[in-house]
C-alpha cells in the first residue's frame, strides 16, 4: 500500500511537471517568435520601437542601470517591485511615478508604495534621454526596461521588452490600495488580484519568485509574529524555528528594521525563494499562501526540488505578460517631460 501511494505521488508530480514544462515551452516559443519576426504585440507595442526616433535609448538605459546597480545591488529589488506596482494599477503607464498634488493623493503615497525606492534612478535616466531625444521615450518604457536590466544584473534572466508605451495622466492612491496584491492576502485573494489583470495562476506563483531579492519590513510581519489571531499568538503556518529567529530581529512595535526575503542571498536573483517557501519560511502571509493551492504548491515543490529547473525561463515569460498589462499606445496618454508630473 505504501509503495502504491508513493508511485501515485511520483506519477502525479511527473504529470504536473510535464504540464508546467509544456506551458513554459509554449511561452518561450511565443517570445522567440516575437524576437525572430520583430512583430508587434496585440497591445500595440513593438520590439525596437525607438530604433529610428531614439536609437541609443535602450543602450543608454542599460548603461545607466549598470552604474546604479554596481554601486548598490539592493536597488534591483525595489526597481523590479516598482514596475510590478505600476502595472497592477491602471496598467504599465508610469502612474506610480507621479507625485501627489494639492488636490490629489497619487499612487506613490498609498500605503503599499510608501516603501518603494529608486525613483531617483528613473528620474536620472529620464533626464539623460530628454537631452538626447526630447519628448520621445516614455517613463513607462523606462520603468519596464530598468526592471529587466536590474534583474539581469543581479544574476536573473533577461527577457524581451517590446516598447511604445505611453504615460498615463491619472494616479490615485486609493486605486493602489485596492488593486495591489497584499502581503497579508490568502491564496484566493491573490488569484483574484492576478486574474483581474489577465494573469494566470502560474504567473502568480512565478512572479512571486521575485521575492528572491529584496527585503521586508518588520512592521509588515509584526502581527504574524506576535498577534496573528488576536490572542498574542504566532502564525502556525510559519516554521517555529524561523519565527524565533525573526522575533530576535523584529521586536513588537518595530517600524524601522528590515529583514531579508530570501535569507543569505537577497542580493542574488536565484531559485532559493521556493526552497524558503517549501520550508514554511516565506516572510509574508502571501508567500506562505502559495502552499495552500494545488497548482502553486506543486510549482513551489518542483522548483525547490530541482534547483529551479524552469524558473528563469518562466519568470522571463511572465514578465513579458506583466509588461503588456493595460498599456497605453498610439494617441493614448502622453510622453512626460518629467516622470513625476504630467505635462
């Protein structure tokens, strides 16, 4: 009986692995066709969009990102996160970059975005491009390209970034609060968040792997450590030994301390995140939630047990999809002169 159960488990894992592998290969084929044929996306974006109007745009962005990351590798995570947060609210339109005004609180000042950093990187790159090609390269495209290059420069995969996005003119804090996936979310809430943007359950578990770089703030996990159900308890889904380690770093009421999302390799984009989650050491409740759904759990187990056999390719494919969410093209939107304010 035990052997039969073991064989059944192995068989089911093999089937799911083949499904994931097939999905990965189909995504890679689609991306490869776009690269090879130079075709536009259904959203109106195009590879090499600035080839004629600002031929050095992408190389300028790449070089400047390299300068910033070489000085501070910890910038890669917030720059990736900034692109993610941008795309999840009004699409990838650079709305997260806009400053609040006297009459409007912008996304940048919404609670989930108050820990974002790296805006100076985007502003510096934009200023350089405005000198070379005034009014040509959008802030939304800069953000998409910066995210790609940042990840690649800390050991992660690269991916194609079709360009031609326009910048949005609207940025509302309440929309960010309502639409961004929460670190406190359960798996059903996360699936709803991603589905609302046209992203699949696989995209959810793959893009969660971006937590392999970066840090989390103690105040975000305080309740998880000290008052999970309102009775002074710790989240039972968190590995007790790891919870004890976290309590040494994060004291009750601590609003300043940060901890690594992927302990020991938070500056290197690798597949360790899935091993961390599989060991019940995911920092946020949203990380732990990946073990509460059959599809996401199998993906976590697959990557953690195979040294991330498909993670790099999967992440690249899902980032291409993310970068296509809700884009403005053609006569929509504008090309901002400064990323922090509309023209």
